[in-house]
C-alpha cells in the first residue's frame, strides 16, 4: 500500500501520552500524560492547546454525557469539568496497594470500564520493575457501583473494544496477546476467554480503536513504532509505520472521523536517544481514508 500521510499535530513530548479521545461536540482532542501529571485538550480548528495539572498520576479519561469528563488516577476515579477541581467518585482496588489503574474506557452502555495492573511507576515517576500478573477488569456504573469482571491475572491491561457481535477485545501487553471475551452488559462477569491475536513481533500491544469496517487498530508500544490493523477474525491485515518508537493509544476524529490520532511515550528512553529523537511523546495524525467510530459517553 502507498505511504500513509502522517504529521505531528502537537509537540507535547509527553512522558506517557495515553487515553486519547475525540470530543465531537467541541471538535477537540483530549488525552493524558500519565507520568507528567497533566491533561491536554487540543481544538483542531483553532490549534488552541490547553493543559491542566493533576494531583496524581493520571492514567485515563472518558467523556461524560453531561459535557464533562471522567478521569482515572492511580487508585481513584473522579468527575471533572475542565477546571482545577476533581470531584472524587470512586476508588478501585483499595485493598491492593501494589496495583494501579491503567486502561479505562466508556462502554456502549455508558458505564466506565477500568483495567488495573501491578504498579510500574515509582513515586518519583521513574520506571519500577514488575514481578506479578495482578491486573483485573472492573465495571463502574453511574451510581458508583463497582463490579469485578475478571480474575486478577493480567500483566498489563490494555485495549478495550466492544464489537457488534457481542465480544469484548482486550490485550495483555506483557503476554503480547489480544483476547476476546463474550460480552453481555447485564452480566456480572465476562464470558470465556479466547485468543483473538498473538503478536506480531513488533513491540507489544497497547491501546486500540475500531473502524466502521470492524477492524481493530492497535498501537505497538515498547519499540514497535507502528500500528497493526487486525481483521474481525484476528488475522493481521496490515502494518502502518510511525515516526515514534512507542505509540500508546489511538482514536478516530475530525469532522468526518477519517483521521486517526495517536499518542506516544518517551518513558524509560535514554537521554542519548531523546536527543536524537526529540519527537518522542508527540501526538500524530494519520490520513488513512478509513472512517472510525465516535467514543461513548459516561451516563
């Protein structure tokens, strides 16, 4: 296939850029820098770039139906209205001090799904070794009720996709695998797990989004420097090269939802590498000629 047009739309140089979403009401992108403890908003039409400092490592966010956002920190979930105040809403795994929240996304039914992992970030923001698979998935509804959906067996929870045929797709980054679960938004647990895709041997799976053809676009972190597109049956459809070593999350956006936006990270990279590759941690825009889907909103 011909080269895909790619450009940096924000030179944010995030330590760990993550959780990018398209806000169609305000024609803007929202994303977080986990280790940098900040939230970004970029208005595409004007180029206006806003940043908010956060009181803790900020791991993910989602849009709310009432116009605000729902934001995840190391352990807590807060409601936020694009100001300096974060209203406490819920806490996840208070009995597991060695874990933290990682991947989060709003589900089709308007609930907020949360993935956890053993904490790999030290208090000073430097990398911290992991030695256990203790991550699990949870569902948080509008009343704040928390339901544990899986056993605590994941290394690093990443990717949340709900398919039209009733599957929930998610990755374990450390295993380099993407799984499929039977999904029913009335169930207290996810169904039987099956393997959706293994590999490719280009980095490891991080965040994903889905296009209108039902194909999954997966960021290949940890040196993968690419996106992998998987067919609905899990077959690898294509690889799209990226100008960053560790792409982390992606979303379709723009007026026609035909631009794929990708965050990236510079976490753990050497000063020598960063001096030669100062673009690590930026946000990228790809013109794929393929349409995506809108993000769901928390109700």
